């Protein structure tokens, strides 16, 4: 018992968990764990670096399909090489859905389409996408496609998203596009497929605003030639070349055209001709690049311009011609009509230029409106000349002496007929007329003679009942055909001599038109024919030149 008690007393007490004696042991344990962790991480990184070199810049989540398609030495930043060692050929086609917003002011048009490009990358292992696809051919036919579909193989097959992001794709740029974007409603509108020939097929849906330098010299009878220029951003000609899909070397030349219109496109105010394509090689930054050009030809419709511009302006010019039919003394009417026509045309000129860019050359519509404005202004100037000419002629008439009055002695009880008034060669030797000097008595009787003339002109032929002397004042107001008056002795009976109604109307009409012709201004008579003739001649030359 004593020995056991002594052992119990002499043995040291057990160390507690927080004792300083265990600290070195714990530090050693942590160091060993850190070394093993770093080694394991380095081993995983080395394995990833060896198996997926294409993902060195970010973390690689390689899937079995990705490891199968993309080899270890693949770099998506490097363009593939063809079998013969030359540059890879990239085939491009457009599937146009709509063309609208063709604007002369911004000189651009909007293009909505699918851009399809096709190329072949021999570095990729696409065997799993080509299995059960039947024999491969450089130019597949509808029969081979139907055979593949019968075997349960849908050609082409869509590549998974992870493969799509890991392969090389042509860096297409649209050189003369002012603005554009890839549709991403719900999902990005782009995909990659594999054809049974091993080519990769990409389709993307874009909306572009394409720049177009328009020539407006013949506006609105113009035809605009616009184009969309496509190229590669950083791949020169010695690495990749661009070709249209209908090229002879294209694997899809039997199925695709370079530009395909998916719908019957009818742009506003234009007709769309069949698009034309061509390619060119251009030098840029000491290297050559291939470019593709898609030419779109827009022929403007004339209907809107004729209705909105040509017909209204032509009617305003015709309206200004009405002033030539108004009397010269109608000053307010003629001035108002001319000024209103000028203001109307000035408004049309401003309106026609509001939707056009401020170009430094004359357009066809400018020529038309300018001539219309000149015609209206010339009609206003014509009235100013005619008015002053009429004033000058009136002053000259006042300066001339009054014509000498001639008294004509009418024999008693005479009846005057139209045939007597139309005799021009009655001389002073005839017994029926005696010329006597004018006297106050004759002047008093002049009124009676005037009444007699009025009655005769209206077809009333009075009979002088009793002998009397009548003095008629013959002045310049009497027509030239009435040079004398012949008095015929009364007939035995009281029945008046009758004259045919048609002859009497002809006499009245000639008398009235003769007075109107003498009173009308000569300049207005010429303008009534001259102004329309000049304008119609201009129209003939104008439309013949611009519509040829």
C-alpha cells in the first residue's frame, strides 16, 4: 500500500488540451496538410492544362462531347487550314426578310435578314455528328438528304452550346453599317450546325441600318444603288477568303443563292430590283482582305410625287393664266390672283425641300418648281406692263382732235333696210344723200338719228310718216362697212321689208365682237396663247429628259 501510494504521488499529472507542449505537434500537422493540398491542386491544374489548352484563360468544365470534338492542340483564335495548305474558304449568303425606312435625309436604309456563313475546320473531330448520315459528297442532293432523314438522321445537326463557344468562327464585319445588332429576344438568334460534308453552318439574325450615298440629281425620277459591304475583321487573305454561297466551289451551290428574298418585299415609295453580288480584294494595313458586296437597287415610285408636287404646282400655274382674261382695269382681282399663286408655290418649294438633305446641286424637282415660280411671276409682270400700256394708249387718245361730223340729209318718208346700210360705194353724186355742213339744228336732231341707228341694229325698220330733215352724226363709232346711208322711197303698200333672222343675228354678232376686239388689250391676247404654249413646251422637254 505504501508503494502504491508513493507511485501515485510521484507520477506527473496528465497535460491539458490547451497545454503549450502540444503546439509544435499541431503546427507540424497543419504544415503537412498544406503541402498535400498544394500538391493536389497543382496536379489538377496540370491535368486541365494538358487536356483543354483552349481554355487556359478561364476555368475549364470539359464535357465528354467537348473532349471528343476538340483536340488538345486546338486554338480557337487560329484560323483553320484547308487540305491543300491554302486559306480556308468562307461562304456567305443573305436571307433578306425586310427592307424599309429608305431615307433621303439620313441617306440610309434598314435591312432585316439572316446572315449565313459556311466553312470547314478539319481540326475538329465531327465523327459523332456525321454517323448514320450515309455517304458524304461534296455536293449533297435532295435524294441524299431524304435518305439521311429516312435513317433517322436530321441534316444538318445543331452543335451544342459548349462546342459552339469553343470552335473558331469567321469574324465577319459589316463595313458600311451605321448601326446594327443581333437579335436576342428570349434566346440569342444564332446557331451552328454540321452538314454531312463536314462543313460548319452558322446562321444569325441581324437588323442593320446601312449607309447609302444617294445621288439626287434626278429626284424624284431617281434610281438609287446601295450596297452592303462584308469583310473579315482580323483575318487577311492568306488565312481566309470570302466567297458567295453560289460560288462554283461552294458545297451548297445547288441549294442556296447568294441573296434570297424570303418574302415579297415592297419598300415604301420604291421598287426593289433583283440584288446583285460581287467580290473584291482590298489592301488594308499592309495586308490584303477579301470583301463581298451585296448591291440593292431602288427605283422610286412617281405616284406620290405627281400627286403631292407636280399636279398642285401645275394647277397653280394654270390658275395664274386666268388674269389674262380679266379686264385691265380689274386691278385688285389680278394682283390678288398673282400674289396668291406666288405664295402657294413658295410654300410648295419649302415643303419639298424639308424632307431632303441640303445638297449643293440642283434636283429635278427644283427645276420644275423654279420654272413654275417663274411662270407665275411672269404673269404678274405681264399685268404691270399691260396696265401701263393701257394708260399710255388712253392718254394718246385724249390728245387726238375730235373727228369732223358730217350731216346727212334723209329724204321724206323713207324706209331703211340692212342692205342699204351695207352699201359702201354710195357717192355724194347720188340724189338720195346730200352732204351739208353741220348746224346746231342738226346737232339737236342727232339724238333722233342715234335712236334710228339703234332701231336698225336691232332689226326694227321704222317708216318716216311725214317729210322731214334728219341729220345723222357719222363718227368713228360706226363700223367701216357703214360708210353712207341710202334712203329708199316708200313702197306703195305699208308692209315692211322682211329680213331673214339668221342674217340679222350675224350682223349683231359681228358688231358686238368687233367692239370687244377693239377694247381688249393686245398684250393680254398674246399672253393667252403664249404662256400656255411655253409651259407645255417646257413640260415636253422636262419629262422627255428625266424619263429617258
